[in-house]
C-alpha cells in the first residue's frame, strides 16, 4: 500500500535470476499463469513464485515433515486470499476445530 501512495518500497527486496533451458519455459509459464489466476489480477507477477514455493513446501512437509514449515506455507497462502475468502477460511477452520 505504501508503495502505491509514496512510490517507495518499504520492504527490503532482492532481484533473483534463474537460468532455465528453453524446453522448461512452458511449464514455468504455466505455473506462473496458474498462480496468477489463484492470486487474482490485483497481485503482481512477483508474488507468483512465492506462492508456488509455498505450495511446494506445504506438499513436501505433509508426511512426517516439519509442521512449522507447513504452518508457514499456510500463512503464505492465506495472505493472498481476498477478504471474503479469508473470512470463509477462518469460519471453516473454527468450525472444524470445535
């Protein structure tokens, strides 16, 4: 929000480069497009790799993994949900926990 108001980044950031083979680009593009659809059009493409990584970590830690990593992945996904879906998620979690 602050970037939109002031034009300045408030969170530290870093640019990361990857070298990929041309034959791998279609699957990478498909993953980025799918993440963008899940995030909604208001999120920048920069959030997509974070969501993909969070999903990977969540899946990798389901069986006998680190529950802290799974919890962190869930948090990452949650922050990308629109407001009404956040409420729906919280309602379902509270209902299942009861």
